[in-house]
C-alpha cells in the first residue's frame, strides 16, 4: 500500500529504521533469506514486518530499550486473523501464539510486528526462521502448535498470517527470554487495508512526538512522593538538561554533590543549616529522578551509567546517615552513630532481599506452569490480592501498598521533614522505625509467596559469587543439612548474640572466649557454601550472610573499643562492595575484576576476629577497610576504563541490523 506521500509503507518504514538508529536495513523475500542474513550478523538484529505504522520514536525506543537484549513491540490492538498474541509477566513474554493457544485465553497484548533480538538469541532466531520456513520446529523444542496441524506443510510462510508473527511465536517457543516494550502516548498500529492505513496515519500525525517523548521519560508507575512532588515538574528540568547537553552521568554526579552538601549541613547542625540541608536533599532526589528521565528522553543508556546510578543512590543515602549520626552526636546525643550504623545495616540487608526477590519473581515468570498453583492456598490468595491492588491504579489501597514498603522517595521525604522540623536524632529514629516495619511487612509476605512459588534461583547463578564466599569457604567441610539458609541464619544469630554480649558485658574475657566461639558459629554458614541452594527460601541466603558479617563486625568493633564512626566507615566500604555485586546481578554481569582478592565474608570476619583477640581491632578495621576500598576503586577503574570493550559489543542505542 502507498502512504499519503506516495511511497510504500515498506520504503517509509525502512527510512524510519535508518533514522531510528539501525546501521543497516535489508528487505528479505522469505524466512530462509532472513535466516541467512541474521546468521551473518555481528550484533543485535531487528526483525520487522512491513505493515507497521508508527512514530519513528517508537522504533528508536525499541532499538535502544535497556530492559533486556531481546525486546518485542507489544500493542493493545485487538488481534486480527493470523496475528500473534502474547502473555507477559513482570515485563517478560512468557507465552505467544494464536489467541486460542494461550492458557485460558489470557492474552495481555498483541505482537506489534517488530522484535529486537540480542546477539545471544540470534542463533535461536535463525533456527526459528528455518523451522517456520520448513514447517517444523527445531529438535528439542517444546511444540507450541504453530500451525493448525502437526504435520509439515510445504510452504508455511504462505499460510494465513504474516511470517513475522509465526517467526516470533517460534522464537518464544524455543525459550528465548523476550521482554515486552509497550507503546504509551505515542502511536503504533499494524494495518492490512487502506482504511486502517488512513486512520493510523491520522493518529500518528495528531501526536506531538517530542512532547510525548518528554512525558514518556517519567516512569509510568512510581511511588507517591515521586509521582506528586517530583514528577509534576522534573520534566522541565530534564528538558533544560537536554538543551544544555548534559549527560545522565553528569546529572547523577550533581545529585551526589547535593546529597554530600546536605550531609555536611546535617553534621554541622543548627536550625538554619538543617532546613537548608533538607531542601538540598530534596533537590538532590529530584536530580536523582532527572538522570533517569534524561536517559530515557535522549535514549542515552549505558552499562556504566546504570551501574553508577545504582551505586550513587546507595552511597548518597548512607552518607546522609553519616551526616545525621555525626550531627546527633555533636548535639549531645550519645547514640547518634549507633543509630546511623543500625539504619545502614538494616537498609543494606533489606536491599539484598529486594534484589533477590526480584530475581525470584523473574524466574517464576519464565516458568508460569511451575508456579501457577491454582490450589487456592495462601500464596494464591496473596498473589491475587496483590494483582488486584496493583491494577486499581490511583486508589487508596494502591498508594498504601506502594508507600508502606518505604521506597527511596519516601525515605528522602521523611528525612527532609524530620530534620527540618525536629533534629538529626528524630530523623534517624523515624527512618529506623518505618524501615523496620516495612522490612517485616515485605519480608513476611514475600516469604509466604516464595514458599508457594517453590522456584529456586540461587542454584541457577554463580552462588559462590553472590554469597560473596572467599577461599576459606571453599576449603571447609560441606554441611548439606540443615541446608544453606538455616546455616546462614545460625551464623547471623551467633553474631547477634555476640553483639548483645558486647553491649552488656564489657569484660576482657568476652574477646578471648565469646569472639572465637561466635567465629566458629559464623563459619558454619560458610560450610553450606557448596551445598545445593535449591530450596524455596534459599534466595534469602545472601541477605542472611550480609547480616551475619555486618553484625559480627559491629560486635567485635564494640568489644575491642573501636570508635563508632570507624565501625560505620568500615561498613560503608562493605556496602560498596556488596552493592557492586547486586548491580552486576541485575545486569547479569561477571564478577568484579579483583573480586578474588576481597577474602570473602568469612575471610574478612576471621581477620577482624584475630585483630580483636590481639587487642588491635581499630587497626584491623582501618587496615581492612582501606584495603577493600583500594580494591573497589581499582576494580571500577579496571572494569569500566582500562579493559577495552569487546570488539563485537554493540552499545545500547548504537543501532543494529533491521530486516523487513
């Protein structure tokens, strides 16, 4: 069909893919030719039908989407004859086929006729193209009944329905991890007749593309404070930053400067400085939102920027805790640093559970038949209730659910208000109180849902890396019973008891007797390192081990008489190391370059125990903390600046090969 300008849809679409950033655009006659082209590609491949009418921004967003290497365009249009529908969970496509093929007819969207295939899935794309062209599925693939009959057909690409739809169904049927990219505010439609073409072109022309892209830079669903007190005006800042040519990384660094300045003012104290610090903290959070909005608006995504944003968020928060702790201490409150240490420890352990529960949920989404349950148990009821609340956008229950978990926007707002109206001590107590309640709420519900899911995740990844085990754990005898989680919990309880003894009994005998005993209990957690981590709750192991290491370090520091600010500083360095592992987990990246030299959580605990018994715990904390900080900085430099990028790597947003 011809467009209003006289060119064909295919010609215009090819030009749009070029303008969207594709480095090469080729038109293929059939799926065999597509397989040949894709097989020779050295980067990501975009496969697109020729019936797509959309803003160029829609194509650019698909091409540069950071959610995953393989991303499909998903529309809300009702499916027409031969079109593929799909079901998604947590942004992942878990089923695709004709409407009657999906379990219970539970389609959540229609395939938009375009999919970006990451390098790791190109071989699956080639196999799917050849299989559909030949009327069969590749060997070893679970059949998904792509055709009306299971018997081969001579030319299935001449059967009802576009070839790109059957290709996409075959690709997902092979188990390729495909993420969904939905169109919001912009326009995209697939057309197959002149009337539909006219309507689609009119819809595209009616939308201001740039204004829509600016609005799209704001997350569709965010937390209460962010939605109503930041996102209402932050797009104007985003637009100004784009005009100034600032990068998201530059905005991130400015937000760090604001947080550091706020922490310094909180440490200095005095009502005017506390109020100014609260304002700076709020503005720093606004900029923290702006860096992500700027990345989405300019499509300037990078692995380095994502890693830096994750690390900066946590570093800023804990520097603010340090400022509050120092300020409270200088104001005469004896336990200012103790509150700061408690807040950082609790928040770090909680973040570990958040990260691993996300991995659990993603794995469950990939295996829906294993977690569907349907037995009407408590897990089913909790899941159904959560789904209902999340779907009721804007309701009181919806906002309560999003607020009670105490997200970062609410934490920043609470600190700002508490410190401006009261003082640093009240701010820390407020963070600890709400944080503990949120931890109990989310921990309890997630534990129940995880037992219902019964999906192991830690055994699918590098358990040694994400447990943060060192060489000592690899040499200890393996304890397969009562299981790695129980052993990790015992290790944390032993460290907690040692901490209580250090607080209550300030006697020399504690360091000579209780510390070695607590260390042996701690090492029991390391003895479960090589046991199978396939229990329904073993995703909690990393968080339990972080709690064990942190509590042990606090305990020996108190027993050895180390200043509280030094204990806080040592734990702060530990959080940098652990959040680096979390950031790599989320991006499925390998271990940091110098990870083997960090000694592992059990090795570091042994060093501190020896220093405590020797009466030099302050020297031990200072030396070990400095050593870990040097390793962390060196790893960052090696990973992001020294080591050259692989020759075949195509940065996100740099484009790929588009095939029609």
